[in-house]
C-alpha cells in the first residue's frame, strides 16, 4: 500500500527481542488518521508485543515510532497516554476492586487538573471538575450500554461485560488512537457483533483511530479499512482487506504450509 | 471469699459506669479502704508483677485476717491487668480511681515507670497518691513540687550513688576509686539512661574512668557489648538491666570470660527471675537490694501462718514465697498500710480520701523499734519522709547469688543524698516552671 | 422506617456525589455530631473520656492514616507508630522551642514534619512491592524509636527521656481536663477525616486504588505511579503524625519513645484489617472494637468469672481472641466490619422484603 | 586486630542462630508462599513446651519427641483452620493471617505454660577457650554443628527423597503439582511441621542462651533482614544471610555504634537489607520474580 499523505502513527524498522529471542523483526507500517487498522497473524506472531511497543510498555531495540508527527525511540506509557493513546489488554487489566463507574472515571485522570489539595478541601476546580468527569463517564457508560452495572465491582461482572468496561475506560480518556488487544476474544457471535458495533460507532462518532488485534478473519474483514499481517515477528502483508485476502503469503501462513 | 464478692459487685457497677458513661453514685461506704491494683501477670515482665502484687495482696490479706483491717477498716482491692503497657495502665487507673462500692481509693501502686509517668499528672489532679517504690521520677523526691508522688525508699540517683559508695568501700575508701575502670551497661531506654549524668558526675568527683555502653531493647543479644567490655578490662561492671537483659548479660559475661562477682546489678536486675535463667553463669553475681529475700522475718512468718497456710495466698507458685519481688510487694504493703494507719491517727478511724492518705505517706517514719513492731526489722530499711523528702531511705544492701539463693553481703550502704539534692531540686524546679506550679513552702507544712 | 428512603432520586451528579445521599443518613449524622458535642461532654465521666473516647478517636485517625496507604494505595506498612512518634516529638519541640506558637499550629507542624520521614521510607516502594516493603517500614519503626531514645535533645534533655504534654490552651481556653481533651481531639479528628474522605472519593483516591489493583494498567491510562505512591506515603504519615501528637498529649499526657513501639503499629494494622481495608467508616468501627473489646472482656470476666479466671489468663485469652478474629476476618470478610455494616444496611433497606439484593 | 576477628567470629556465630530461625521461614515460604510471621512464636511455643515438660521431670528425649508431636499437631491445625481457607489469596493477606496466628500461639503458649522465665541447660558449657588466639565457646561450636547438620538433613530431604521432590514441585507450581496428584494439604502440613521442628531446635539453642521466655518470639524480627539478603527461597541463602547479618551488625555495633551513641543493632540489619533490596531485589540466592505484562 502506498504511503499515506499524513499518517497519525508511523512505525519504522521496529525490532524487539527478549533476552536474545526475537519477537519483532524490522516491522514498519503506517496508520492514517481516522482509520481502523487490524493486526492479524497466528499466535506468537508478535502482535501484542507490537501494541506494547506503540504505547511504550516495551522499548524496541531498533526502529522508531512516530505519533502525530512526533518521533520517539523511547516512550513511557504515561507519556503515550498523555499524547492520546489509550488501549485495552488481551487478558483484561481492569481494577478489580473498584466499581464500573470508578474504573471508567480512572480513565479521566488526565483530564483532571485540580490539585489533590483542592480535591481534599473540595474547593476551586475540584468539585466542578469532579462533576464534569462524572458527566463524561456517564456518557461513555451510556454509549456502551453498561448503565445497569454502574455500581457493581468489575470483579463480579461476566467476561464479556468486563471487556466492554475496559473499552469504556479507554474511551473515557478521549483518545486519538485506540489500541485494542483481542477485544472479542472468547465472545460468542452475538457479543462479537455488539462489540464490533461499539468499535465502529466509536470510530465514526468520535473519529477515533483504532488499531486492533483480532483472530476472527470474518470480523476483521468486516470491520477494518486496513489490515497488517504478521508472522513470526515479520510483516508479511499490509493493505486493504481485499488486497490482503488474496495475498499468497498470507494464505500459506494461515493454511500453515511450510515455506 | 467475701472480698471477691465485693470485687464482683464492683465490676458490675463498673459495667454500669461504662454503659451509662456516667459517674457511679457513691452510696454509703462500708467500712473499707480500697487499693486499686494496676497489676501485670502476663507479657515479658510478668515475673516481676506476679511476685510484687502477690506479696502486696498477701500482706493486705494478712492485715485483714490478723487485725481485721486497720483499726477496723477492712482493706479491699481489685486488680486490673496492664501487661506493663502504658495505655492499659491509664485505662486501669481511670477505671479504678473512683474507689470500689464507695470504699475510697487510698493510693495507686503501678510497678511501672511508664505508667507512673502517664498517671503522674492525673494523680495530682485527682488527689490520689502515686507510689513508685524504688523507681519512678527522680525529681519527684522533692515533695514540695510533687505533693502526690512518692518514690519510696530509693530513687534512681540514690541507687547509683550507693553502688559507687559500695565499690569505694570494696576498694578501701572512696579516694581509692581514682583511676579505677567502671563500665555501666544500661538498657536502651529512658529508664536505662536516666542515671548516666549522675554516674559521669561521680566519675568526675572521684576520678574513676567511666564507660557507658547501651544494650538495645530488649537486650537478648549482647555479644558485641561484652566483647567491648572485655577489651576495656574494667574493675567493675554496673548492670542497669531490665527483663531478659540481665540473664543474657550474665550468660554473655561468662561466655566472654568476665567474672560474675565483679558485676553489680541495679535494683531491677536483682531478683531470682533475673539470675535463675542464667544458670551457673549467675553464680557470684552481686546486686543491690532494698530488702533481703527470705522468709525468716516475723511478718513473712505471719503471712505464712494466716494467709498461705489457710490457702488464701495469692501466689500460684509457692516457691516464689519470700523471693525478692514478693518481699518487695510485702514491703510496699507495709508502707502503704502504715501510711493509712498514720493518716487514720490524724483524720479518724474511717475510710480516708486519697488526699488524707497522702498526709500519711508524707509522715511515714520507721525507726528500728517500729520496724520490730511490724515484724519487718532487717527487711525494711529505717526511713523517714517529709514534705521535702518523698524518698525517705536512700540506702541499699548488697546481695550475692550463690547459685541457689541470694546472700546479703553488706550492711545498709547510704547514698550520698546531700550531693544529689541540688540536682534533684534543679530538675524539679524546672518541672514546676514548665507546668506553672508554685512549690509548697515545706516550712509551713505540719 | 427504612423504606422512607425510597423515592429519593438524585437529580444531579452533585447530589449523587454526596457522602450521605439519603436525608435519613444526613439527619443521623447531624444528631450524632450534636450528641458528641453536647450530650456526651455533659454526661460523660473522666473514665469515658480518657479511657474510651479519646483513644478511640485518636486510633480512628491513625487507622485512617494507615488505611489511605495500605487499604487504598496497597502499600503494606508496619511503621505507623514511627510516624506517630515523629509527629508527637516534633509537636513537642515546636511548642517548646517556639514560645507563643498556637497549639493547633503545633499539631499541624508535627503532622507536616512526619511527611518527609514518610517520603524517605516510602521511596523504596517505587522499586519493591508487597511484604518486601515491610523491611522499609520496619526499618523506619526501629530507627525512629532508636533515634528518639538516643538523642536527648528531642526530649529537651530530660534525664528520663519522657516528654509531657504542654498546656493545651487555645485562645486562652484550657483543654487539659479529660472533657476538654476529648472536645479538642474530636474537633481535630473530624475535619481531618472529612479531608481524607474527600480524597478517597476524588481522582487521587481512584488513582490510589488503581495503583493498588494493577499498577501496569494504571500507568498505561496515564496515572503517574511514582507521584501517586509517594502522595499516599506523604498524606498517610501526615495524618499519623497528628494522631501521634494527639496520642501523646490529649490521651496519655506523657510518652517515651518506646510508647511508639511495634505493638502500636500492629494495633493500627489490626484496626484496618478488622474495620475494613479501603473504607473510612471502617477505621472507626475497627478502633471502637480494639478499644472496647479488652475492657468489656475484663469487666465481664471479673464480674462473672472473677474467681476462677485470673487477670493474667484473661489477657492471654484476649490475645488469642484477637488473633482468631484477625484470621476469621481475613478468611470470611476481608472487607471487615465496614462491609458487614453495609450488608446490614442493605438488608434494612430491603426490609420487609427479606431477599432484597 | 585479634579483637576485630573476635568480634567477627562472635558475629558469625550469633549469625548461625539467626540462620536457624530463617530456615524455618524459607521452608514454609518455599512450599506455601507464606511469609510466616508466626515463626517466632512457634519457636517460643516449642521451647516453652519442651522446658515445661522437662520441669515436670519428663526425660529429655521423651520431652523432645512429645514437643515434636505437639508441633505436628499445631501444623495440622494451622493447615486445617487457616491455610486451607486462604488458598489463592494475596501474599499480603497470608502474611497478615500469620500475624494473627502469632498472637494466637503466643497467647496460647503463655496460657498453657505461664509467663515466668525458665532456665534451660543443655549440658554444654558456654565458657570461653582460646583457639589460635581467638576466643571460642563450646556452645558456639555446638550450635554451629547443629545448624550445619540441620542444613544437610534438610537439603537431603529436599533433594533425595520422594517427599522432597513433590515438595519442590509444590513450590514451583502448586496447580501443576495438584494436577499430577500431589496432595497439597499434606505437603503443607509436612512443611509446617518441619518448620516447627526447626523452630524447636532453634528454640532450644536460643533458650539455653537467653533462658526460655517471652522475648524468644522477638527474634523473628532478626530473621526478616536475613531472608531479604539470602532470598526467601534458598536454605543456603538463609545460612549465608544469617552470617552476613550477624557479623555486620556486631562489627557495626562495635565500630560504628560508639560514634552514633550505641544500640544500633536493632535497626542496622534493616538498613543493610534495604540497601540489598535496592541493589539486588531477589536476594543473593533467590530467583528473581519476573512480572508478566
């Protein structure tokens, strides 16, 4: 696929290895503002590792990530968050001891500017902001239709709902780039359908750019504008769903014939 | 037993106090004088508490059974476990100070520096004497500033002064102290440090070479300290121990080859419970005491006859009868009861308020004749208190552990109280200043 | 009467964010406070004040302090007493060496001086977790205890090393009586607890819990881990510092360094375990429990089994009981008395429908 | 100079005692992931039971065996009543549970045997003799020998026997161990009982030193830094850690103490351990815990 005029995210020659074991080898691709990009590939292809590189959980040995024109080799997670990158995790990383509402509210942390002293005394910006955060959180909760569980501890929710709450927490941060690590893993068709709807709506209503990892090819093809295929930590295809679908390497990779 | 009955009803009453959070209406008192006991029979220092309060209770019991109380006023008491913990001590003080079924409290006797400090100002405010026999706040010796506090017999300063005097005797005169090496091994706590300035002062005065070494609380590791001592090679080691520290010190001394008969233990390192755990290492160890152990004294025989033999004794373990802590309890009992008796002589033969008993304490006077009357000659030192002197005695005897029991090896050795007085007054007056107290004029006191 | 609360709907988030959403709760609170300031001081006895209410209030505050750190931010600490000691000795010295310094400012400064200490011993928490952190907090415990015993200056060179309460005077009004100390303590503790409550229901509180539950995720959503943890240590030791000053001056009156030993730290930890980790109310329940249980036990026993169970054995019994309770709570109700209380209320709401929620 | 070595040696030898306590921790931590704060009170309980039996004229070995049985019973109860119900809980929770446990055991020990101090004579003299200009005591050597043989026995137990193998399996991965049919509960009982045994030995040696009494339970506080330095999972580590702590704290007390006013032994080991933590969080011999993202 030809270079995009103004990509929101560009990865160049990213290589990552743990104690000598290569997880990612010289990968580079671009994600345009406002598109939904899917990362696919067999297990251990290095998809999650790549997300972790993008929002700074891992530091690549080589290559650089540029987000919104800003180039950096080393990015700390909270810096990534500040720049507007939010994400969900493959095995849910919610705050189990807190209610759904509180979990979503933690997503607002970067939007809160009152000092803790103001919060303690409930003076100045604190009270007003608390209310504003609450309003926004409620908006997200409504948007993802999880109002009934607003005050339930997330630990007690079923898997599917937890995935939704995690998405809600990510959205609460009003991200420009949303990284979703297998948002539909372990869901039945019905749930997958709903989740895809949420992702599409998010993308449309908030214009959020999305990079997601998904195994269900059907869902991927239906959902994304742009697909990147990884295998053994290398990029083997990159393009529109149709282009990728008929790419021989991809087929072999998926049919698993030796090469 | 009838006083247990009292105890029960008293406790129920206390229950009510708790429930209502309101003061107990003091209904007409039976003819009784009450002693609130902040005792401790568990925890690290249980050995001391059990012995002391055992002796104290047995003596009061003895007075009840033998003479039917003091001039017909029965002695009653109830215990409250403090576990030697200050907070609990305060709780107990507050719980018991109101008296028992209208029987007014005479005085409190917490055998604990910490609790004594924490209840010192309360006692003064509540007009209830606070008896800290052989311990407590040194400057409370000055009764003009501390009217309600009585460090009877011996305060910490007198303690060390007497020890130095004894060492002087041993080396043939205080002038011979010059150039002697003395190490003081002290418990790492305010109690342990309290006497350091006095020791330094005496060191300057007599020109002996003093080294102060601290043992961190609780003191169950002293290898390094004793190696240092061995390095110094002192003539004497003064042991200012507490609880486990003393036996461990003796053990470690043996281990590092320091002779036990050149270690002198202070007043809280002088009981059977301090040496028995050290086993053979304690043989020859010397310590001071304000009262010999043993049961030969008439008063103890009396207690045996009236209390122990009739199965009313307080001790669970009869072997402890007549040991150091038990006898301290008996001595403490004698002093308290005598104070009540003196106060009754002045205010009438009836239950007295703490304020009245205080007068009794302040006029305590034991000469040999009186000591013989109460059957405590040789057990209790002659002493005389006054408005300005709430200590009274200030002399100790020295005892040596022969492996199975303590042997008294000296006559009464007096502390150099004249020397200490100005220091004490300086400190007490500072206290008076801090707390806006105007000292009583003792000339006016009768 | 509980179902009276039905039909109270929050019509704005402001309303919904109230600490006490229901008018019944608010009324109860007002009545409670009114009683605490009028009826109790009027009826109460010295014993009630100085043996029950004051320690209860002080320990509650200390519990809040530790709960912010351990219950909310998830940093286990056994050094609470050390920070209390710093508060007490600092307050003492400020009031001693700056004559004319108002009493309350003294307490405030005491609390503030505990903050840097808390930060220093909190720093390792950035690298180490779980009970490894115990080492750091225990180091604090022993070092501080040693320091105050060792350096006579802290106790104004008094040979006994004991510090005693300054005159508790505010604007010429004396608070040295038990009743006065109670009112003083109450008026210091309540506002501080309110502040703590505001913190934990605000953004910082949520960040603390986030760090407690999963710090990697917390970092990813932009919570500054270092800052959040250190703030927990700072604010916690501030509250503990003030609690320490109260402990020394409105409760005991005099205190020596060993008064702030490991056992006190344990006690405070037990308060939050029994009362409920991650709950403000819990600290009060836990403190009440830990203050009252021993007293009730000893009174009951001396009242009814006085003869055959002696004081000593009772203490052992109580020790055993405490231990068992700790374990039982950890097993059955990790969220402590606070949780039990809430379940009870939930039941009451449902009444008479017994199988409500 | 010889003084320096004496201090060093003395420190090393009291370090041996610390190691004895620490081993108990390591065993339990290895097998059940519990940092057992109650180890100290177990030592107290074991020693108290033993001494009280002796004082009731029970012959030495009988008393020893009887005490072992008591410790076994204790382990059984602990597993039944506590551990079993705390499976899969956070280490913090488990730790606090053992805190409660220590209260129960201390209270029980005193309720059962009373609070007075007991002397204990193992018949080994603690008098010094000089060897190559260095002062030693038979007792120290005896203690060291005991510790050494204990380590050998334990490592044999762990590496040679079938029980030991399954123990290690449990330590490595409880679930897998369950899967291959190892009875977790039984293993825990076993380990706690062994820890009880170690506690008894430690209790006897310490008791002979300090007299058997309440403050025995306080030595638990010395073991924590030892574990930090040695690592929570290595018996060898416990030994080495103990020696390091023992030696360094004594040297510090003698050479640094006077400058600071003495009595620094209580906190010095912790500061030392803290430095270790910041430099080598896993301890000398412990396996570094890797955190999954």
